[in-house]
């Protein structure tokens, strides 16, 4: 584990314990089966990054309210995240998530779709309890965006015309708006100034974009045992991410033909995959993605620089840096 | 078409036109594909019963507000309904809906799941615009209930232990809470008295139960061309409804064995199905279901009797009666 991760974990240990507790308390289905399926995705080693972002965003804005209620509210971001993971794994035909078989391979598609629906509804139900219309509005908008981002991605599967702008638009919707919403909600709960609200929302969206870019990089640079899911899975699904988009655009016609063959032939061999990674390196796609992710990390950090120095501010800055150094 | 249906239609023509218009106006996705998939389910001859119930409930409580906004609000019940139909058809492995191939047979499971998510989110987004926390609360609770009702049903597929009470609990969640929510929301929008609010909520839930029972009857008494979906489809999925539950409980051991064989053997023949219907008649399952549905219709009507006489009241009473005479 990296030093940075250790440092962050030691600073948020208490928050994580409370979030974990709230996630168990607020699920509240009337059928045991739903509890089983939801728990499989909820309690399989998720980082709790989204609830944590909400808590820290509230805290940096000076929030001093009822922390029990606040931890409950923070679960909406993990429940919604889990709901989309259940549906996305099914949509992607994934087999592993965090080293575990995905829910639909255990319980089948139907139960998985419906448990996703339940978690989505639960998330919105809890958001209503805040009594803050703006928070509920953010949550429903996020849900709209995420489904649209996923569909957008799906319609462009295997399509080498995908542009960098389109890629960014997709990851903004499918990943970044949720982190943005978590940070923004923290500010709203803390009744923060408009300046603080906007800063945290911008921090969140840029962090989210950096996280997704780093995730997309890991699919080419990590290995299955560390990643907890199959390396090269994105490509097997036909999901084209920035390393490929950039390299393909830069490649000469000969290498383009090789890349196109590997990308369209979804049952590529290990050697094919190694060859593709060589080409991603040759044309700078990995490097470019890393650089762009770093740019978003820096942007995220800049947005919150005006806050007074505090442990919470340091944490938010560290979390932004962590987006790029994490291994899974 | 029955006289009752004609009478109702002539009284709501203008409302239906406005609802239709609002359904087109409020969908608002950023991808054409979502529009296509959503339109396939939304504009394929649905009765618009749920939006209509909301409009009529508001009107009977004396609502005189901005009707444009009200028609927009009423779409939340059709969008949520369509979202659950998309997911349920997939869960049920259905092939036809209103005489058309189901969405997942055209666009595949992934697009269908995600368009369902989008419609669900859209529905909740529009409900937020009412600014009424209670309405949003009702909507999120309905969404929780519906997913749980569907999962409950799914876990009891083909299980002849299913009791009448459990059946009613399932149909309450999967169907009746949405009609209840539509009527209740109408009252809330009209800023109705607590008595009116409660009466319309009770009208809605009882109407919903009657509607689902009538639906379950049609699966045994209609034919495919009228129904717009395969007759006997429930049984093929292993979905046990009241006609079967009741008759099986009443049957002698010999007939029970015959019924059990047909029910568990999901690829039963036309003759098997005819034989089963004979047994449902012999043991009174069809008659009993009709009687119980009628009881709920009467209950629904009784709850709104105290309202002053008006065309709207007559309509709501007629709609309750229509639950049992409709053919599809």
C-alpha cells in the first residue's frame, strides 16, 4: 500500500467506521434476499470515497450539525454508486468486481436489475430526508446523467471514431457527476457560501474525471490480481478509452491496421494485448492520459486552495493526489 | 369497445391530448437512442391511466392551478410506469407488450435496463419540480416498493406454497402503490384536506389491487390478439396468481397432481392449458378472483362517495368499474 493511502486512511478511520455502520443501518429492505444481493456489492471492499467526499466537504465548510444524520445522508452516494455498479456490470458482461464474482453471475440478471432499482430508490428516499430540495435535485440529475453516460458509451462500443471530447463527456456523466454531487451536497448541508459550494462542486467533477482516467489507465497497466477484475476487460467489451483513442489518432497507417484488428477482434490473445500496450506506449496514449488526469487533479486542488489550512483541506488535497497513484 | 370505455374516453379526451403532449415534451434526453427506446414503450397505446388519476384527483379536490404544469407533473407516473415495464418485461422474459415486440428484443438487455434507469430518474427529476417534499417522498417510496414487490414475486416463482395474503402483498407493492401515489399526489397538489388526501390514496390503492387482479384473470380468460401479449404467459413464467392459488388450495389430491404437473412443466401444451382453465373453473378460482376484485372496486368507490357530485367524481367511479370490464 502506498504511503499516501496509509496517510489518508489513518486520517479518516473514524469516518469510515461511521459510514460503514450507516450503510448497514439504512439499507432496510423487507426481503432478506435484497439484503444479500445489496450487501454483496456494498460490503466487498469499496473505498467509500463518495460518502467520504460528502463528509469532508461539509466539514471544510465548517459544518457542525448532527453527525449521525450526516453519516446517514452520506450513504446516498454509496447506494447510488452500488446501484449503478450492479446495472453496469450486467451491461458490460463483467465477471469480476473487487476480486469477487459479480452479482448477476450469482443471482441472475433479474434479481440484479431489481436490486439495483431498489438501491437507486433507497438512495433517493434517503436524500429526501435531508429536506433540501437542491440536494434531491442534484441526486435525480446525477441519476439521469449516469444512465445517459452509460448508454452513450454503449452506443459507441468498438467505434474507433470516438473522439477525445466525446470520451470526456461520457466519463463526466458516468463517473464525475456523482463525485461532484457528493462534494456539492456536503457544501449544501453545511449551508456554505456560494463560492464554497461552487469550489467543491468543481473539485468533485475534476476529481471524478481524473479518477476515471486513472481507472482507464489501470486497465492497461495493472494486473488482474491487484485490480480485482480482468485486465484488458475494457477492450474486450469494445470500450475505447483515452489511451487507445489518443494512440490510434497518432498512429501511422500500418500500426492503425494492427490496432484496429486487435480492437475489433474481441477475443484477442495475450500476445495481441501486449502488442497493443507497446503501441499505446509508442504513440504516447498512456503518457497523455496520465498527463491529462494530472491536469484535472491539479485543477481540482486549485479550486479548494482558498480554504483556510486544516486537516480536512489537507485530506481533500491528498485524495486528489491519490487518484493517480492508486493501484486498484 | 365497451360502452363504459367509450363514455370514459369521451369525458377525458382533452386531458389525454394534454397528457400525450406533456409526455413528449418532458422526456428530454440528450441521445436520440434513449428517445427511441423510451418512445417505443411510452407511445404504444398505453391507457395513461396513472397520469389521468392524478389529474382527476387534483380536480375533484377543487384544484384550479396552472394546468400546463399539472400535466407535466402527471407524466411522472407514466414515466415511472414505463421504467418498471422495461425492467419487468426483461425480468419476466416477455416477448410481447401491447401487441408489439418488447424493447429488450429489439435493443437488447443493456440499452433496455439503462433506458429504464433514465425514465426512473426522469420521473423523480420532474417530481422534484413540484417543490412538494411529500410528493417526492411518495415517489421514492413507490420506487422502493415496486422493486421489492417484483423481487418478492420472482423469489416465489413456481412455488405452490404462495398464499393469498402473500399474493395481495406482492400486487399491492408492484402495482397498487403507483395508482395510490398518483391519486394521493393529485390531492397534495390541490392542497386538499387530510380527509380528501386519505380518501384518494385509499381509492387508488384499492383500484390498483382490483386492476392487477383483473389483469391476472385476463391471462386465463382473454386471447392473445385482444390481450396484446401471450395468454398463459404468467403461468409459463411460473407466476402464480390468485385464480391458481385459490383453485389449487381447494382442489382434491388427484386434481392437485394434474395442476402441479402443468404448472411446474412450463412448456405445457394448449390442451394442458385448457385443462387447467377447466380446473380453475371447477374449483372457483376465476369466480373467486373476480369477486375479490369487485370487492376492491366497491371499496375504492366507497372511499370517494363523500365528495360532492361532479363530472370528475362520476369519472373516478366509472374508472373503478372499468377495472373489471376491460378486455386488455
